[in-house]
C-alpha cells in the first residue's frame, strides 16, 4: 500500500463527512487534503485509543519527530509513517508548515490535560488548535487570493468543531469528557452528573439549542468573511458546511437527543448534498 493509498483508506474507513467534500477536487489537491485529514485522524486516535496518558504523550512526541522529518529532510531525517510520507510530498507545494501541524498535535494533547472547560473562551482556544488550524491548512490547499479567506477558514473550522461537540455529547460523556462550557451548564440548570448519567431533561434540550444557535452563528460569520473571488476555490469547505449544517438541523428536528444516540446522515444524503453544492458553484 502506498502512502496515498493508506491515507485514502483512512479517510474512507472513518466514514467522515469530510470524505464526501473531497470527491470533486483535482487530483493533487485531493491528495493533499486527504493526507492532512489522515494526519488529523492519526493524532486524534492516539488520544482516543490510549488509556495510559504517558503512552499517549510518548506517541504524540513521536509524531512531532515525524513532523520535523517532513519539513527538514536536509538533516538526514526521513518520515517513516505512511501519512507523514504522504505529507512530505504535498506539504511544501501547498504551503503546509511544521508550526501548524504541531499546533494540531498541541490541541490533541489538551485532551490529556482537560476533560472540562470553564467557559467558551477556554473551549474556543482548544477548538482553534484542533479545528481552526485545520481550516487554515485546508484553505492553503484549496487556494485563495484574498487574505480575508483565512478569517473565513478559521471561523469555519470552529463551526465544524462546535458541531462535532454537539453531535458527540453522549459519546464524549462515556470517556468522562464534557466539552460544553461549565458556566453554560450552570446557567441552564444542567449538572455534570446529568450529562454523565445521560439525563435528557428540558433544561438539557434548551442548553443544546443554545449550542446549535452558536454553531450556526459561526457558519454565518464564516461565510460573511469569505470574499467573492475565493468562493469557487473554497467550494470544498462550502460542501462540508452544507453537510454539517444539515446534521445540525437533523439534531434539532430530532429533539436534541444527543446523549443516548449519535445522530448522523446517510452516505447517500451526504453525497447528494456534496453534488448539489458543487453544481451550484
């Protein structure tokens, strides 16, 4: 299996909505974004699958060495992981940097240090590393002319991560993680115990509706910042937003039952949204 094939398999196996947004890209951009996505999956899996925090930290430190090897081949270092090898081929042409990849790793490592977030400012700092930086890297791959597009990419990444948090409340609770800001739980009369014990009260539903409204506001904010001249080049992100906003609507229409089930869209529906958005240009 070549590095590109490994990354492609990683994207397909994840079942992620991102995969459907990649389908219409030219080959080289699709290779680059798939390698970036596979990198994010690999470092995220380290934290999710390692029960020993010391082992997880050691693995993330190893990934930092791989990042160094990707961007510093002149010192005789060569990446060994298939994902790192794929990134070595596409990193420089698409303006990816070691600094940004390490920022993503730093965000994943925060999950080893925190399982609660005091307020939205603290949560936003986490989301910047694990999602907004990915958005910035993606914008480089897709291409842009107006630097305002980077502001769009940063806010869109945040919107995606907030959507993930809303969708995964129950799944995260099973790992004793609560990403919903603690001060907002208090404001809506929801306790940590309610979430950990999967208690879907009226207060919890109102809390989730508030979270959905905020996520939607970041989609709106992102698209307000996207310059007209870069809409075509950034269509992949727009496709992704279409899929994720449909997911948010599904969660809301279903009554915000995210503690006991993981709401998702069918592959056919994701494909339909991707095709429709691409055709609209």
